[in-house]
C-alpha cells in the first residue's frame, strides 16, 4: 500500500431486496437496512474502509436510482472527508461486469499496479483489526499477481453458502493458500463432511487483486463481458466524480458473477482466511444472529412487547407489536406489510416476493416512505380521489418546477420555512400556514432554511399517479426535454410534444437517409442531461 501501488476499495451496492422483505425492497434494497445502532449496512461498510490506513479514495458501483440515497448515507458518516468516485449502472448485470467497470476505472486513473479491494455493501464484520490483518496478507499476494478471495473458515455445516477448497502452495506468501476448487451450496450431509475434513472456507464475496490482473483474466475467460464493459466505459458520461455508464451498451453485457466468469477458471485464485466476525446478513435469521439478545434469546426493534417467548426476532415499525408464547419465530412489521415465519423457513420469503410480483403488488417495489434527491415523502392515506402525504425537504433543497394536469394540492407547513412558487407568485410560508395549488398551475416547493421542512400535502383530483408530473425545470436533471419524451413515453404528460419531436426526427432521418437512433445519439451529445438516467429518475 504505497504511492506506486495504491489500494482502491470498491463497494459494490445494489440488489433486488428479496431476502429481507418487507424491510428491504427494490427501491430500498438491503444495503440501506439499518441495524440496532441505526447505521445502515452500507454505512458500516463505508466506515470499515474509512478505518483503513493509507486509503484516501473510495470507489462505489451502484445503480443510478440509488445514487442520492447512497450519497445521503455516506454524508452522514464521512467524518474523515474520504474522497469518492461513483460508477452508476443503468441496470444490474451481476458482479463480473460491475467489477470490470471498477477495474477499468481504477486502471485508467491509478495505473496497472493499483490494487482493487472488492467489498459487498451489505456485510457485517465485527473485528476491524482482524480484517486489516487479513488485508495485509492479501495485499502481499496481490502484489505478486494473485487474485485473492477472503474465505471464512467453515465452522458449521452451513448450506446457504458456496464453499472453497484450499491447499498449501509453497509459491504463495505465508498465510495464503491456493484455491483447489469451488463447491456449490451443498446439502447438510456434504457440508458436515467439509467441516470435518478441514481446509474448506465459505465464499465471502470479498476480493483483492490488481485491477489489471482482473481485466487480463476476464479478457481471457469471458471476452464478451470485457469488450462490452470497455465500450460502455468509453461511452460513459462524466460529471465530476460521477460516471454514468452508457445504458445502450451496458444493456448488451452478459449477466454473470465474478465467480463463474473469472475466479473458477483462473489459475491465480488464492484464499486468505478471515476470522473477523463476518456475516453476510442474508436472511432474517442472520439479523437475529448479529443483534444483542435479551435473557430469553429474543431480538426486538421498535414498539414491541414480548411475553413468554424465546429466540424470536420481532421487528416493529410504527405499530405496537405483541407476541405471546412463541419460539423461533420471526415477525416483521412495516407500514404496509407484515411477514411472520419460522426462523428455519425465512429463506422462503423469496417465494412470497415472487408471488406478490406476479400479482402486480407494489409492496415489493416501494415503501410508503419514498426517497427523492430533495428529501422524502410518506403516503399517509389514500382514497379514490384523494391522497395525503407527509413531505420532508432537506435544507437548501427544492423540488422541480412542475405542473399537474389532473390534481390540485393543498400544502400545510408543519415545521420549517417553505418557499412556494405558484404561477407568477413566490412567497414564504411558516409553521401552521397553508396554501392551495390549483390544477395546471406551475408550482415549486423549496426549503430556504437551515432545518428540514415538513409539510402535509393533500391531493385531490381524478388521477393521483406520480406520472402526472410535467417538469419544466429541475436541478437534478429530470426535466422532460423533447428527447426524453421519446425515451420515457407518455408518462411525461406531453403527447403532442412527443409526436411533434418524433415527426421532426423522422423527417430529418428520411431527408438525410440516416436512422432515428443516430439522430437521438446526436441529440444526446449536444445536451448535458443524461437522457437514460432522467427517464428513470421520476418523482
């Protein structure tokens, strides 16, 4: 870890939010889940990196839709001023492409010798000192061109993890073993054999290698991923420390994990044991594992009352939850869903999520509380022609200048100061004051103060969907410009503008004998707004 071979930690963050439903959802996946100390798993990973010596910069690979939530989590714990780069994926393509993008970025900016430390965003490691000691061993091996996987010594017959079989290799530094084989998640009988035999490790999903080494091996074993990611990075849009990976190119990238694409095929894979209180927090039973328990083995969070119950996890979020006479039961309550399961069956929550998705239910996608770049809103109540929201706006933030075609709004200030724009008027509202926004009025809400602004919004009208928003100006790059209308479809609320723009482009394409896609690319080049990102970042 020196100036010649810098260590660049990379957090890989995302996921679909199925294993820890109903708290984890697609728009708020597992990395943002908060434990008993009120820190999210992502924040814990950030602090683990911030505690490493000689690390001055962090790289994060995440989904575009999670950008502002990620920045909020980092900002809350970044007391050391750790510099950051973020690579924004337009869609998930598994870990091999995500790490390829990170490696290409690191190689370009830090050179061929730079080491890339890959850390999932959602793991718990209790012993930071033991982690740093294992990292020192791994760094020594990576300097010699090895590809290091951090292995967790298999201490029990766990069937939920993949296993690594390792053996001694005199060519490797002390404390480092050669990977002999990877083993898929075994049944319990085979897992017991692995534990009894020794020399087996759980695959932690954490890696260290030179960025250039990973790219060499990826090019050798899965050239399609390498070539596609290289082209996607070349076509990416840069905005300071943010890199928007080109969507059209990245969409063509094969979906594959780093294990299948590289680690199971390379001859340079080795393992460093990590005994540091690791937990991948991959299920509700794991949540029970990592929390302190009462005298009866119960873990509780929220407004919970437990009577004559043992070894239970009871997670409340607003309502009073009481349990009586239960054992080894998981109860998870949110504002719009409740899940009750035996601890031995919590892995089956994925089947519940699949069934809900098949029914088109929104409870797998979003919480009642939805985060936006400017703050958040919480759906308090909803009926046929009305909706009530609790809106929180960050200090100094403002919503887009917008209008609605189908609804009017009433705003009541609960706390803070609101700057309101309504057509040609701009004025301030303070606590207990209110205003009315008629249908089709051009309006904006902003917080000019130093504390969060909280308002109650009452909507009424024939249609209350979030897609009834026509943005005229937006500091977060979500304005519906003509090209966006083509990409985003009629949800932008300007069908006439869409038709006109398509006609103009079609006529131009016919006149010039070039394709519509090429014209859209030209339009994209001369507009700083990221079309694909803006079409996805609604609200």
